[in-house]
C-alpha cells in the first residue's frame, strides 16, 4: 500500500497518521522526487525511494535490474516508486 493510500485510510477511519507516514509524505512533497516512470536507465547513480519499505538507496540500472551500491545479489522483489538525482557533494 502506498504511503498516500495509508494516509487516506487513516483519515477515513479517524486514525491519526503515524510519524513514519507523515515523514515519508513530507520527504516526497518537499524534494525533487520524481515518479519511477521517468527514471534514467543509463547507468547513472541515483537515489531510489521504496515506499513499501520506507527506504532510500543509492542505485543504478545495469540494463536488466537495479544494482544497489554496497550490496550484492539481485533485488528483483524491491519495487522503487520514486527517484531523484544525487545531491551535490559538500565543497569542504
């Protein structure tokens, strides 16, 4: 279930949203996150957002699957919902 769906369900049942749900929505709304359908698949490292896991990973598309930095193996069961370019590195 998407975070937005969970928030709507919480509203419908008068359940207050969890801090996790609110934080996830604020992150998506206050940043440059874009729908996964627009993701570049040219090997560029990007940030991926996994709504179901509430996790962010640095990853790149290797032509057949997402490769997560610093991990080994396949992650075919992970379905990212949004992506964004990596932020600029600090100058100092």
